[in-house]
């Protein structure tokens, strides 16, 4: 049975804290045990270089985060666990994608736009202090995904744009060089737990309000007792709504324990007593993990061996073969095969000259498609709430089963002359698809006969 490949990138900057554990580590490890899912977890150390130029910090953070995930139960024997920088095919693929990526799309990337907006607010040049790594981040992320043809990528809503970019780059490459990439889908994490920090704001290193995941017991207790609460005295009812202390407790407690704490708040539990209960509940879950973490941190050579082996295995299974095919596709070929390469190049050029359907998502959250012939857009769709209907329309058009009126009904109005162009373009696409299927079937029959 075909497995779904799910890829998760792990940022290697800073020391993991309770918010990382609840919001990312714990649910991701639970998901890794799902049947019929092939899970990929990689330490995004190349991405870390965009913001961190301290070599010791990059190394230390990579070690700490790898040890944290392993201590929390990630099993390298059942998942693909590797360091991004060990997959040499990723930067090579990133360059291939750079050569098809539209600069206009990258100009609209959220992180880059936010940096430009900040510069403008401060009266600086648009690109002051912005390195090319930040600008090209979406291309490198696309290579992370496409090098293994991952089907799904778990992301928060703020990362959907990057998956849409990966799809766009993959479509452009496929259009030019043939069908090599699966179009990845964003696996939206609607219920990601977000823990408040010591001051009530979201737990974040940028706010310096975190509780380190594997802090020693005495430090853990001291930090929990420093969580900001209101001035209500023992015996006074307390609100669970908006209480950082209650929200953190809820993230670690069972439903029964949570309800008991809710009643205790209503009955006026003292803040000191509530903080002691929170400390005991977190410590009960974290202590055995802390012991595993400390053991792993004392054996960095074992962590290194796990990551090197994970990279070797995933490269052998997917990366090397994928890049061999892609090199051939773009023309980085054995020169002794010049005649064959030239013939394939003519075929590729013919395919690239065909009109093509393109799917994409806009900032309004709606999905769209367009029919383009080179740089000319023949047909622009209206917005759709989900991509499935678009896929069905385009699939029917490519198979020659779609009436022109149905296609026009899904798009912005066009005049009669343009309708004739559209009809001719769709017919050309359908014929090319039919020819490709016939050639494939013929090759399969020939192979079976031999």
C-alpha cells in the first residue's frame, strides 16, 4: 500500500522550551506513529544560518534540539531523521528551482515583506540589513520538500504561503522539463497548542519569557513560581479564562485533572498552591525525558551517528536518484549522448511551447487557475474556496471531457475571439495528453512483449 510522505522541518535556533514541546515536539512524535505515513524530520540548520552567524550557537542548538526530539520519543529506526546540511542534493535542487522561480513571487514572501516594511517605518533603504538568504528562504524550503516529493507538510497558517510557492515552482519546473514533482499539500495544524509564557504573552525566546524544556527541577520550580498572576487572595474565586497558569496546567493534565483544577479555581485556590500543583504535574512528565536528554547530551557522538546514518539512508533511497533524473531533465548530461539529448531537448521544447493550466492561491485565501500560452493569459478563473474543484475541471479539460461552456462558466468573461483561442489551446493540451498516454501505453506493451 502506498504511504503518504509527511515532512516536518525543525528549526535549530535556541534551546527548546515547554512551548516547543507542547506545540510541536509532542504532537509530531505522536503523528510519527500513524500507520501508512512515512515521516521525515529534519534539522533545518541551513535555514538557521539566515539569522545566526555564531558557529558555536548553531552547533549547540542543533545538538540540543536533536537530543530533545530523541529523548521525547522520536524513533530513528521508524522515521527518517536527518540534518538538512547532510543532504547535498537540497542546495543543488534549490539552484534548479531558483532558475524557474519568479522574482515577483519571492518579493511577496511574508518574511521578506515584513523586513522591508520595518525598514520603511524606520526610514531605511528597503533592503537595509536583509541578506539574500532571507529573500531566497522559500526556494530552499521548496527544495527541502520536493527533493523527496513529500505529499504533505504540517504548517501553521502563517506558513501556507511557502507551500503554495513550492507548488508554483514545482509546476513551473514540470511544465518546462516534464512531470518530476508531486505538488505538496499544506497539512494545516488548526489545533496547535500555544503556551503562554511567564508574563502571559505567548511563550517565545523573543520575549525572553520561556521555561526551558529540560531545566533542572529547582530551576523549573523557581520559573513556575514566577508566572504572573493577579492579586486575588486565597479563598477568592479565580478565573481560568486568560490565566497563563491554568492554560499551562491544562496542556499537561488529563481531562479529569483539568476539571478538578477548574473547580479549585472557582473555590479560591491559593496561587502558591496552584503553582505547586503545576510544578508537580509538569515535573512528573518531564523528569523521565530529562534523564534521557541528559544521557544523550553526554554522548554527542551517538547523536551525530544517528543523523549521519539517517542522511545516508534517505539519500540512497530518494535524493541521489531524484537528482540524477533532474540533472538529465535540465540538460546536465553525459556529452557522449549528444544525439539522444538533442532529440529529447527538441521534445521538451515542443512540450514547453504548449499552452498550460496553472493553479495557485492568492492572499485572499481563495484558489484560482489560469490558462496561459507563453506569457499571454487566455483565461483567468474566479476564486474557489478549495482546490479540489479546480483539479477536477483541469483534469476533465486535459482528458478532452470538458465542454468549453463549463470552462468559461468558471472564469472571468472573455470575448468571442478569445473563446476561439481558448478552445484551440484546450484542444492542443488534450491532444498532447492523449499522445503522451498512447506513447506510454505503447512502451509498456513493448516492454511486456520483450
